[in-house]
C-alpha cells in the first residue's frame, strides 16, 4: 500500500508541477517587470551661467557610459537612479583633463495609457555633478555642484527590449566656495532598455 501511495503522489506531482510553474510565470508576467536597466548615448548643448567671461557654450556628445537602473512599480510612479561619466582632455580641458561624474535619482511618471514597457513619460530628479580637473602643469582639484533635471521621453517596444528616447534639461547650481559657475544643459538621449 505504501508503494502505491508514494507512486500516486509522485505521479500527481509530475502532472501538477508544469501547471504550477505556468501559473507562477503568468502571475509574474501580469505583475510586470521589476527593474528596467538601460544604457544611453546622449548629446547636449551646455551653457555656463554666472562667472563665465569667455566662450560660455558648447556642444557635447556623451559616450555609452550613461547607465540607468529603474525600480518599476504597479502605479504611475517609479524611481530610477542614473549614473553618467564624461571625460574631456586637451585644449577643451585647459590642456589637462576634466572628469565629471553625475549620480542622479529620478522619478518617472507614466502618461495616459503608457505601461512600464511602452509609451510616453515625464521625468524629474535631483543629483550631483562631481568634477575633477587637472590642468596641464597644475594641481588636481575636485568640486561638487547640486543639480536638478527634467525631461520627457518615450519607450518604443522592440521584441523583449525597448528603445528609449528622451529630451532633457539639467541645471547645475553655482558652487561659489570652489569658484564653479552655474550651468545648464539642453539635450537628448537615445538608448536601449532591458527588463528583469
């Protein structure tokens, strides 16, 4: 009797296991993705505000070292830490180099019938601009600026991923203690999003 019972339990488990796995997968799919991970390529016009005495504007193009890690939610709002890294060398950096690291925390608001994988969104956030300069023949210095940013974007689905296009505005506040003037950037990002 014990053999029959154990064989029957094993047979029921083998029959039920695939159905339980499919039900769990369907629940996970209905809940949506938990994270949106992305890499962007960007271009922006930058203008230096207070304290600028010479050429105060220029066009910059970022490399794909602009990384996003979004924490998706079932509601309209989600949070997204972003990290970008910019490096300049040569005449544009006083003959030496300029390295800028920008960690940001943004809120994303999905518009109208948008989902986590497609549609329009608005974004806004708070961040830092941490710049290290080392002019040719001079000593290295580091300064930090508080920054605000905002933008509007769209996710365009492509199989299991999505293209993401975003127009943005970023304002860096003046750091008078370090002699760093205020500045603003107006630009666009194009990137890919992946979900997990």
